[in-house]
C-alpha cells in the first residue's frame, strides 16, 4: 500500500534519528502495522491520533517497550496484549472508548509510573490496580467511575491522582495510605464526604473538590491549594451549641485513662495491652480532641468551626470553609466557645 511505504520511510527515519523510538502519530492507521514488531529493541512507540480499534498479538515481541501512546484512537477495550509488555513505564490510553479495564492485563504492568486513561467510559477499576507499586501518576479524568477500589491504598508512590468528572460518591478511606500524594483532583463528582484520614496525607498540597456535595471538611486542613467552589457547604449562620454539663460513663472515664497511659512508652498498662485483644478492638475507635489533643472513646460533641482560607491559611481564595471539630469535654468547648458551632443536619 502506498501509505505503507511512506510509513516504512517514517519508521526508518525515526529509528535512525532517535535510535529506539518510533513515531506513527496521525497516520490514519486503522491497525498497528505488522513491521512494528520487527524492532524488538523499541522503547518508545507513539501511535496517537489514529483510528486503531484493537492491538495485534504480535506487539508482545516488544518486550523492551517503556512508553506507549495510544491516545485519540478507537480502542473499545483495555488491550489484552499489554499484559506481555511488563517493561512499560508510561502508558497513555486517553480519548478512546474503553469501558472495561482488564484485571489480567493491568495486573502485569508492575513497572508503570504513569497511567493516563482520561476521556474513556470506564465504570470501575479492578483491585489489581493495587499491583502497580511504582505508579506515580494515575489520571482518570472524564470517565464514569462509580467507586475506587480500596487497593489504591497500595500505591505508595502515587503523587498525583486525577478523578475529575466521574460519578464517585465517596473516596476510599485507604487513600490514607498513599502518603506520597501531592495533588488530588476530585472535582465534579458526587462526593458527600472526604475520608477523615485525608488529613494524614502530610505531603498533599493541592486538593480540588469543586462541584461536589460536600458539607464540611475533615479536621486540620493544611493544603496550599484548595478548590471547593460549588459544594453544599454549611453556611456561616450556624446555631451556637447549647452547652450541657458532661456526664461521662464509667466506661468512658476508664477508656480515657487507658488511652492516656498508652501514650506513655513504659507504662505498665501500655505493656500489657497486647494481651487484651478485645480491649484493643474497643480502643481502636478512639479519637483525639481538636482543642486539647486529649484522647477519648466517644466524642463529647461534634461541632464545626469556620476557617478563612486567606486569613487563616494564607491561600489565595478568600472562601470560608466549615471544618469538623471533635471535642472531649465541656471545658474544651468553653475554652474556644464562640468559635464552635453545632451542625444542624436536615
Ligand atoms: Zn479536649
């Protein structure tokens, strides 16, 4: 075929110039030319802006391929042959028509650092996504994701996660384990809550949750960029809490005593705790007071205070956001009384 000859010319020039990369972008291809597999040392293969609807099995000979770009094509499935391309570090499959991500194929891509699946029709990611232990960037912008598997918590190297424009109603609490996360984009979903553990992501600098259904933020926010327009945030017209004297149960008092002892490295109670698994289970649901940092089993009162992003956090936005506070006692409530308000849920 005439374009076949032209393509071979392109291929030879590309291979001579860059040694091991082949650029076949925008060539009107409906399939991957057979000659591609005759370059087993190929490390970069660019095939974007074509009309490729499936990948041939002969691609499995490209065992040194580290970058594959198939953006802007007509793929309907996550290609099965990718399971043989375990050397891949960057995989771009944006703007295709993929609706299912094959667990088998993705589970074999343990060297991936960048995975871009933007603008497809994907409803769910298989748990095998957790096997991509080297993944740093996962981008799923504009898909139909309804939930994210808890296994994303295994992606310890993940620094950027883009989930904008999906149908997520919650984020998995295991996100807490992605301690290297720096940028989290989850705008335009249906989130009603952010997992409380998100505050443990100390490297997180950018959080975009605009256009969701959030009413309140977790405790102790520390992001340098926060986008939260168009949510259902509690307005700054709350009802002050009517203070009531505390009447703590014996169980609560005992739990608080034990929790304080647990903080001391050499206390007898701390050392004996491993022998009482039931007590451990009970105490695992404990929390800390926003005001005094003291431990408690049951919140004395859950309330909200308002943080001005500009004034209190030095951010550019002058928005005021509601932040959840958990208090252990009337004393702590009174210490900053005027700042805390009850949350009126309708
Ligand atoms: Zn307190």
